[in-house]
């Protein structure tokens, strides 16, 4: 007998033009790769049942729970700057929503469960590699404390998918605060469906930003809240060296969560111009471009909301522009505060921004590893004798030496004791990230040998990214030259 999942599906109660009702397409031989048991418990779900034959059938799309209302949501989007009027869930089906143990409404969605009306001649399936990548990277982001969708489970389908080659198929069960995107608003706005935009905005306010409902201008308050959430999110990305890869408007969540882990990557050597996506040939979504692209995307959201802001178009544009003008200072404040913490600074001084900027410039010029530089600073902040571990990361170690003199002069102005400062730095400078060569090695082991041991071990390491783990110390190191991964791929 199927366990009852207490779905309460608010999105499925919206007008029918918001989605298509579609059941997953069953697969031949579903097999559980991994279940995220702590997340299952957080969602109020029984992990033992989810790992059972019936549970795995649900996670694969072979069985739809009684209270589920399987839908594929409609959305549009700007992809690499060009507008596509209809995208939608082409390889994802939302089973429904649950209220988790913290009282937060969460979507449960299957990625790769077969074709939908939005598949655009695609098969609606997912290859195993992208499923494992999203599982690893999204769970790392959660462990780093960065707002993100989560991975509840990965299931092998026992079927093949055809991409550039024939690959094993898989289904990811993704959990999100919602799957509503900037592109969802664009879907209705570009059709002139102002009522659709209004209904969607009311839904987002009720679900994500209830305080906006009590504002004098609720829809303006909604826009401001999304801008603030995204500014802080992008700052967090940059502080850990994360590159999303495809920051299209259909890949930007209005809930302020990181969503859609396709050709994403964490930098090894620091390079603000780093591009990892194989399809981003012009560098539109390079690491250093991400704040500007986020503001560009938010401008598209503001355009959708203009009819709701005021009947006076000129006034609506003025209010939207004022709201958007808050993005750069909000981002900069969050980024600089985070960078100060990474450098062991609790107080704010006028020259701090230049201090951080100069370190990053020296790192870029000397091909210093982003993660290791900051992690090793956490051990050298009160002991210049440990500088060797940091300076060895620089092609010209003297570049670090010159900067370190200024850094220690600045640290001397702090009243925090050395032990507390070291602990603070270690709590924001991870020892471990999902380095690209490690993720690719995990994928190759699973795809080529059906070996998920490396996948499990990598997840174990990354579940505690800020903790030293002597048994897994080799996971902290950068790739050897022959191990370097130059590009990542979407996997669709």
C-alpha cells in the first residue's frame, strides 16, 4: 500500500494556463542510487518507505501518490539575451508541495521523468551524469549555507538516453521553496496577460514574501524583496567561487534560491573572466559578470510588473528604476561584508574594499587557487611563519608577501582575539568544494563502471565543507594538469 504523502498543492490550484497536467512516463527498471535521508525527515517523509520498492517507483515516476497533482509548469525566458516565448518544464514534473518540519512549503519535483507538452521534441529524460552533478553541487551549496534547491533522491532508470553518445538514464527528485522563475512572469507578460501576472504575483507574495502584502504598494514591495534576495545570493556565489554557467531568466528563482545546476562549476585558480559552460561562447555568464547579469534579469522582472505598479506608465517605470538601483549597493554591501569575514575582519574600515580587491588582483595575476588561498589564510592570520602555505600558491610569492604586510597591519586594528578570528575565518572559508575534476571522476565511475562508491565518498566529504578531514585531505587539492576540466555541459 502506498504511503500517504501530505501534499497540499497550491500551484496546481492556479488557473489551468499556468501549467499542463501530465503524468510521468514509467521507466523499465528503477534502482535507487541515493536517498537524502536527513532531507526526507525534514520534509516529514518516511525515508524507509522512500527507499522501499514502492517509494523508489514514486521517485522514478512509475507511481504517482494519491494526493499528488502532477504538472509541468509554463514559463518563458531570455536565453543568452534572446527571448524565447515558451520554454516550460520540458523534462521536469512537479508532483506537489509539502509543508516541512519548519512550516515552510516545499515543492517536490522529478527531473527526467519523460516528455511533457513543453519538451519541444525532446525525450524529457535526464542522463545520469547531470543528475549526479546536480545532486553533488546542490547539496554542497546547502552545506555551505547558500540558498539552494536540494536533492532528495537519485534513481537509475535502467534505460538509455541518447545525447552525443548513449548514456544511462536517471531521475533526480528536486526540492525547492518553489520553481517560480523570472521567466514564469515573462510567460504571461509577453502575452499581454496582465491578469496572469497579477495572479502569479499574488501567489509569490503569499508564498515567499508575505510581508509585502501589508506594504502600501505590495507589488513594488515584491520587486524590492526579489531584488534584495538575489543581490545577497549572488554575493554568496562569488564568495565561494561559484559560477552558475547559464543565468538565463528562466534559471533565476524569484524565491532567491540557486536553481538549475547545469554547466556550473567552482573555480580552481581565481579568474574573474572564468567561463565554464561549453555553450557560453561569448562569456556572457562569466564569474565576474554574474552581478550585472542578475540585475539585467531583474530588470526583465520589473518590466513584467510595470502594469501592476501603477496605471501611470511613467510613474511605474520610475518606481521600477528606483527599486533596481538598489541592487548594486545591496550586492556590494553583502559582498564586502562577506569578504571582510573571509579576511578575518569584523569591523569596517574605509580601506577594506581596496585590501580585498588587491588580494584578488594578486591572485588572478599569479594563478592562485581561490579556495585554498582563503582557507590557508585562516591558519596564517596570527602566525607569519605559516605564510609559506599561502605564498606557495602564487606564481610570484612576493605578490602575497607585499599584500600580507598590509593585511596584518589591518588585523592589528581588530579587537578580536586570534583564536576567535581563526574560527570565524574557518567557518566561512571552506576546505572542500566540489572541484570539477572530482565531480567528473564521480560521473565517470558511475557511468562507465556502475560504481557509486566515489559518489558516496565525495558527498561525505562535502557534507562538512568547513571541517578539516585528515582522511580525505586529498580532496582539498586542486587538479593536476592532466586532471583539469576545461568545460562543463548542460546535459539536456
